[in-house]
C-alpha cells in the first residue's frame, strides 16, 4: 500500500486516507488562451513509467493539498512537499538522481 507523509501535519497516511489530485506542476491555461493550449491543459496528462510528481489531499487528516514525488512502477516515495512550491525541492531531486542516475530530470 502507498504511504505518504503529509508535509503539513507530519502524519504518515496510507492511500485510503488520501485523495489523489493527479499530475502536479501543470501549466494552467484559461480565458484568452488558444484552443490547443486549453485542450492540452484540460485533457493531456503525462502517464510515465517511473518518476512522477503528483497532487494529493490529506482527506481524513488536515485536509490540505500537498505534492509527492514517487515511482509509478515500484511505488517508492522520494518525498512530499507543500503544494505552494512551484517546483520540487532540491533535496527530493537529489534523492531521485541518487537512485536513478539516468533520470531525465524534472519537467
């Protein structure tokens, strides 16, 4: 079972206590954007085999949204961090690159 630590309240929660919010760090497009950009934002999502950055909500805890870096193959969690950050923290990137030397990097 997937276990994530909420960066706000510090509770290690199993996935049954969390609500998935899917892909993190999306570039949002709204009014005034092109149809292609808006369609891409609404419907196109990465579905990688490997490292992925996701949004999660601590639904049965503090209720806050946070972000997680994990491997979709092994369910290994590299870390969690507040949803307000625009990109993954350096320590999480370092953990990923230490375990996955050929990793292409964030974005």
